[in-house]
C-alpha cells in the first residue's frame, strides 16, 4: 500500500494491483509487496492520479481498506473502520446516526472530498459543505481509499485535506444471493440482502439493509443524561456495468440512505449537551452517477464522460417540552449536479498525460423555518503529466484552474517526486502543492441568522510532505514507512462576533509525522501498527485546532485459521484534544474484538465486542459513546 498498508494483499508474492475504472481513467492505489523479489516490484501498476501508473511512480500517501478488512472487524458503518487510518481524526457527537465528521491531516471537516463511485457526497446545504458520515453503512463496499494531502489540483475545491473514495462491489460470476441477520447490545438488530453476478459483458450488484438501535443517550451519561436516543437506517446500493463493445464501457451506480435519529439539545450555559426527549433528525441521501468510457487507438487515448447527481434532504424537529419551551423546526435540501470529461493520453511508455473538465452546480434550499434558495456554479480545467524517464525515477505535475461565479477563479498546482533505490527497494517520495476551498453556500448566504457574507474569499492552503517506505525481510515479512507533513491554511472562514457575520479571519497550521509498521511473521498472522503525531494550531490565537489529537495510534492483530475461522483484535489510542465549549476531551484507549467462522460455503457466523474493557471515553466533549457491547449474526449464501 502506498503510504500505509492496510490490506492483506501485501503479503502476496508480487505487487497486488488495485484499480477502478469509473471516472474515465483508472484510480489505483499501490500496495507494495512485502515478500516480493525486488525485480518483480516493477510489474504491477497502481496510482491515485486517475491513470494507471507503475507502482513506484506514485508519491501520494494513501491508505486502502478492503472488503476483507471490513469483514474481519464485523463493523456496521464506515466511520468505525476509518478510525484506524493514520493522519485521520474522527468525531461523532453521540453514537450511531449522530453527526460524524472527519479531519484529515489537520484540515477542517469541510475540506475533504468524499466520493462514492466518483459521485461527490459533500452536502451543499451544510454549514461548511462537508460530508456527515452518520448514515454511511458498509453495505456493498468493495474498498475505501483515503488520499491524504492537498488534492485540489486534481479534484478542485474542498480537497485541501484530501479525498476519501468509496468503491462499491462489481458483480461477477453466477448470480449469488446473500442474506444476513444480526443483533446485539442496545437492542440492535439488522437484516440485509445482497444480489450480485456478471460476465465480461454485463455485471450487477444490489444490496438492501435495515438496521434499528434503541441506543444510549446522545448526551453523555457521565453527566447524568439517561434518555435512550434511538436510531434507524435503511440503505439501498446498486451498481450496473457493461461493455457493449470491446472499446466501450458503460456504467451506472446509485446509493440511497434514509436515517432517522433521536437527538439531544446543546446547553450553551453548561457548554455541553443535555437530554431532550422531543428532538429528532431525519436525513434522506441520494447519490447516483452514469458514465461511458471510450478507448481509441489501442487505448492510447481514453476518454470518459460522466454525470452525477447528489441530493441530501435533512429535517429537524424539536417540539416544546418543560426543559425546552421553545419549539424549533428546520428543513434543508442540498443538491449537486456534476458533469465531467476526462482524457488520458499515453504518447510514450515513459509519459502519461491527463486533462479534462469538471462542471458543477451546487444548490442550497431552506424549506423551514423560511423559504430560501441560492446556488453557484464552479467550472474546472485540469492538466497532469507523469514523466518516468528511467527506472526508479518519476515526476508527476498537475495544475488546475477553477472558476466559481460567486467568488471568482483560483489556480492550484502540485508536484510529486518518487525515487526508488536499487536493490534495497527503498522508496523516497516528496510532494508540494496548493489547495483551495470555495466558501460554502451557508457561509455566503444565511437567511436564518443573517450571518452570511457574499464577499468571502476562498480558503487556501500550502502543503508539502516527505517520506520513506521500506519493504524488508524474508523470514519475517514486513513493510514500514514514515512521512512528515506540513500544512498551512489561510483565510479560514469563521464567525466574527464583532461584525456578527462570517469572515476570513483565521490562519492555521498542522504539521506532524505518520508512521506505520506491518508484519506477517507467520502464515495467517498479520500485525499492523500506526502512530500519528500532529501539532495543529490556530496561528491567530495559538490554541490547538478543535478535535485534532496530538497523538493517535492503532494496533491490529488478525489471525486466519485453516478451518475457516478468523479472530481479530484492534486497539485505538487517542490523546486529549480541544473540543466543544472550549473543553478538553480526555484521551482514551479502546480494545475491540471480533471473530468469524465459515461453517460451509453457504453459512458463516460472526461476533464482535466493542470497548471490551468498558472504558468511559468521549470523541466530542459532552457526547456519549458505547460501553462494552456485544453483537453477532449469520450470513446465508444461495
């Protein structure tokens, strides 16, 4: 894996190839083998630049989480597995279904693009145009790819921190139907059905699930909250593809989530949430995209045209009660229509050129408590050149210009260099680039509280990193790496209490080190460890940035028995961090265990225990988290 090896494929005898053709070229992420003959390391191609590239020519820091990683842990939602990724902080405000934000290398939660099958999931109607992971389940997911570091020169606005790309499963083989049922603590139960199949000309996959949790208090029980705040989720995910001709590929994907949750109110005097029996939230999310890829001149020229639609409908209802006599209702609708045209040219084996256009229309509609509609358009042009003049040396450069009809234009760029030392296969890599983010519609226009500022400038960043990766050993196979990163953010948008509106008032920095070690000392045994040190600061006040821990680590142990059984242990360690109300959320260490058993080709069983030691902890100050909780289920395959 490039940047951090999070998948079992790295123990194979050569580099494992992971690629997805969906945006028109291939998004790939390299996974260096740890027991390969050095001469074989040039044979497989993976990259995160939308084009296939020899593995040693990619300098980005990328973590790949596979369907097998998800299965080993027995988790329900994407946020549960993202917590093991280096350089990534996750903050959930009170258990399943509550607001869940991600912070990549110190960037704000709205400065990371989240994609599913190349459909952007960021909500145009949210406060910072970010993505809320609250309702994103693991249904039908083949793998998740996390690109850390500014990627605006490739993806445009909102990619200052990086990109999280979710790829759903592509059906293959004879039609296969899976059904599963499971349940456990907090009165949790779930049912799921999965149908998939395909051949070289046509493939399909369809998954539907429903989950309900009676839950625990969203406000932390440590402060006396006792109300159980429940959650339910229905998800449908499908992907269809075909090749009507050898040089033509067509595809379509869709994902729909419906999440309903009980919430708790925030008390500004106490600076923490408190029980609220009447507060509920409901979100309906739709993400869909169709594309066509045409290959010409023996694939020397490959082009794709795609069209995506995002719709996030959020509703909140807080009826009056004795503890909160002021009723409140709100309804928001965020819509995004995005078309793209991507071209990849391969004029020579040492050179790959990519260029294209992205055209995006964002709309924010407020339906309650008053009617309001506003939107803007962003048109982006990008160019990338990958030069590989000789073995072990690669330079990648890209540049992009985006023009937003509300705030004007911005040009971003990035240069990446990789040098692989002969014999030792040591990979030295470095990146330098710039990023930007268009102000969110809610920051430009705020009819509810009149804090919007149409004169806001885009947020910008300068980012660089340098690192080394080293495969090693034959008796004990392994791989290790370390990366130093430095991010500087300017013109960050915050509420100015003096002007009583949003202003570009903030500058911040985030720098640190990401490290990983992975060992495969015995057949079937995988050991993985990561550690991230990060110093993030508001340069105007000198205080740490919210929800970014200075120290974070994870350790995984997985063992596969010959009889079809699998056991997994995961430890996550998070240090203290500044949180809501300017309070400090205490550090914690959590142990989770999981096990599964393939009884036969048709029947499998699994179980999981979260927070085995029943440690009290908080991700966001004042909000509840799970105590010791056990779950289990079975899957039937027909």
